[in-house]
C-alpha cells in the first residue's frame, strides 16, 4: 500500500503531480497544515518537522521531495520517468532533483524574506546564481535532465510555475516560459491540479480566505 501525506496547494503538490504521472494507486492522507493550532504532534512520527510531503510505502516512510521522487520513479520504473543507471541523463536527472530541494527553494526563499548574506554563508548560495543556472539549463535543453520529460520535471516545473506566476518572486525568463508551455497540457498535470483545487476548496483555511474562488498556496 502506498500512502501519500499531502496538503493541497503546498510544496507536496509536485508529488501529487508525480503520482498522477506514474499512474499508480495511492491512498491520499490529507494533512491540514493550515489548521488552527497546527498539525497534531503525532504526525511527527511520519515527518519530523510536521511538513508535507511524506509517503509510506508498505511500511517504509520516506520524506523530502527529492528522495520521494527518486524512490517512486525508480520503484515504478514502468512509467519511464526515471532514467536508468547507465543512461547518460541519469546524472543531470539526479542533479536537478536535488537542486530543486537544496538550492532552488532555499535560495529563493531567502531572497523573498529579504536576507542579506554572502554566497559562502549558506550551502545553497545566492538566488541570482540559481536563477542564472536554471535559465542556462533550460536554454540548453528542453527538459530538466535532457531531451525528454522525467520525474525531475514535476519538481522543477512546479517550482518555477509557483514562484514565477503566482508569487512573482522568480523573474520571468523566455526559457522558463517556454519550459512551462511544454509541460502545462500534460494530462497528469491537469488531473493533479484539478484534484488539488477540489481539496483546497474543501479546507477551512481556503474556504474562509477565498470562498469559491481559486488561488494557490506555498506552505509545507
């Protein structure tokens, strides 16, 4: 059994997209990260910081988006979203997956919070360097790892779409827009987005804040 711990319109939405791409059965366990009083303490046995996403696959608990993505794409390799060990794009694939978690997210978050620091102060470096790197990657190749869509694209495209289109924190670059245009009509992406919106509109936080309107959130 595969359990997926998820909060709608959060960082775990990228894993929801991945699961739809994989086409596997999963039991979605909704974690209301925005509820008054916070997430119950007993959830720490699943995720130590009471964050999402997390998965429980036949008793094995996995947290962190990069780890979850690598695990699921390899475990359900029939979907063709994980390059084989000897595939030349396996290295770029793993690099971009970890980069989304370890550099893209924290460096841009630091910029949004107005942090002033030097690159050497933190392992994730500067947002400017991250933006220029991702721009270069997506100028040189059509997808995150190379010439075809992989599980890494569920993470990179989700990050770009939210921070550029919703938060307006990531500057719009032609390479970013062209990249999103290449993935936005994928059936799995559309299915995940519809499921996420339905769940979001059923949660008290979004009902209070937006009623029947739609938006997105950034919590995890």
